[in-house]
C-alpha cells in the first residue's frame, strides 16, 4: 500500500477552509496518513505554495510549514496542533516563524501542497532549519512520499 495523506477539512484539489488561513483562526488543517513503509524511522512534513505571489506570474515557492522528526508511529496531526510529539521539530517558514502559517494569498487562487515524507532515519536537531535545509538532510533517506493539494482564494 502506498503512503497516503488526507484531511477531513478538505479533499484533494478542494478549497482549504478559511479557519486554516490568515483570514480566520490560522490553524493547521487536520492531517492523517497511512501506508508508511515498515522501515520508516520518522516523518517530515512540508507545506508550501508554488504560486506566490500571483498564480498568473509565480516567482517563488512560499513555505508555510516545516516539521521533521515526527516519530514513525505518528499517523495524524490534529487541527491546530499545538503540541507535537516530543521528538518532533518545527523548522522556519517564510513568515520567519517556527510554526504553521496558513494560506494568505495576495492575489488570485493559489495551490497549497502538504507533502509528507517517510524517512529511514531521524534528522536530528537542525536548529532553525529552513525547507531547503530539511530537504538537504532528507536526501537519500526518503522511503515514500505523499501529498495533498488544497486551494485558497481570499474573498473580495
């Protein structure tokens, strides 16, 4: 069975609820996964937006969330998760915070990719790691990956 990532808040390609964005509570969506390989030692999760700043003329990938060293027995994160498992670490997003930063597109409808990686190792303390630093540390250790894409467009 392949690694699968789902949310009860939105389905693949559907709109992310406003409560999970800067327009409301800015809480992380609930996420659940299954199908991890038997030799998984940890998980990493990266959420980003490849449509920044304008989907008609994207110039960068905006990083919303970086989490790594989630224990291998973890199969979900609750909505608005405040307390991660003890070994889990949160990297720095492009809001310059070690936290979830929800969708807040300046213009147009953006796509947001939640990417989960099953790793054959724990990455250890990478400090205030960026997405790039976590991806570099993961290189050669990814056993499986899954993604869930949601969209968001601000009203008005």
